[in-house]
């Protein structure tokens, strides 16, 4: 059997993942594979993988595009000197024209001996459901908890409704009555309560965590540029350990703030709970 360490399935389209299969450039397999594989000959897992693709009427899309060998490599051995193309994208033969490109990105640091494999695909997606317009910000109803503001709100709204009642004694149109009532509420709220600004969520990933990640990624790039020399590897391991330490510490602090959420939940303060 072909060993599948990890894979991701696109419904009705195909599968992408670490298949541990070296695909060769043999012409006999050409209907299923392309001619731009990193390897010349297929290994046993590669042959089984090709047979599986053939039985399912699928194509190995990663071998269809002519890239530099550097962009075909998907796995690096621990010594940093041996490279293989063992991560593949299987696509249904009917949809192979939707695949625009498949290649690896060595510069993306994913803390793995595998490189990130990305495919560029096109698809016809309907945009009939798109809606355009600005989002109406909510009124700050929390201010009504203050007795002074609540009293000012009622007084101003009563003045507005009284003035409208005097000016329109014979107003029997229900639509106009509703319009004036709505205006009384919105205009009074806009003057007294103001509107709530957009909510800014405080995630655990802040500037300090970002800087730690940048340092780790820069160390990874230097390691690749220096062909995994001992000094470069040690620098990367140190930067990676420091990044993990910072992330773990900050994330722990962020999770501990969940006690505040538990307080709101236990006191049935639903509004504050969902806002947080």
C-alpha cells in the first residue's frame, strides 16, 4: 500500500498530501503523470501511487509544470543534503485544466522537514450573492444605565414626539406615524447615546509575538541559504525555541483571561459575555 502520512481532500476534485511516493519520468505513465518530475525513476510507492491514480481516473498535477528543481523539492533529509519530491496533488482528470500551477515555497517556515506545497487553481464562482454597502454601527445603549443620560434621553424624545403631535393633529397615515416615531428614536439616540465604534479584538498574537516569529523565519532563511551548516542550524533551533517559549507564555496569559468570561456566564450577563 502507499503510505499516506497526511492528506487533504477537496470534495469531488482530488487529494493533496504527503504520499512518500517518488514519481519518475517514464513515458509509460505519461497519461497520469507529467514529464517534469524531480526524479527520473519511480520507486515502489510511486508505482503503486500511479496505479491508484490511474484506477480513479486522476492525474498527478505536481509533475505537469516545468519549474526549477529547487521548487519541486518537497522534503529535506535530516542531513540537509538529500531532497525528494514526495508530496503530491491528485486531481480528477475532468478538472485538471483548473490547476494553474503547483510548486513548493521553501521560504515559508512551517517547522517541518517538508516544504509548503501550494497549488493555484481557478474556478467559476457565482457572485450573485454579494451585497455591497456600509455597515450601520449600533447605538451605545450601555449609556442608558446612567440615570442622568437615561433621563436626558427620555426628556429629549418626549419633546420631539410632543412637537410632532402638535404639528400633525390629523395625521392618520400609519406609514408617516411610523416614520416620525423612528426619526424620534434614531435622532435622539444619535444625539444622546452616540454610536459604537468597531470592536477591536485583542488577540494573543501581538507585536512581541510577531517579532519572535519574524526572527525565527529569518533564521530559517539563513539556514537554507548556507546549506544547513552547523552554525546556521543551531541559530535556527535557538530562534525556534525562543519563539515557541514566547508564544506559549503569551497564549497562556490570554487563555487565563477566560476567567472573566466565566464570571459573566455565571452571573447571566449574556451581553457582556458575547462582547468579550
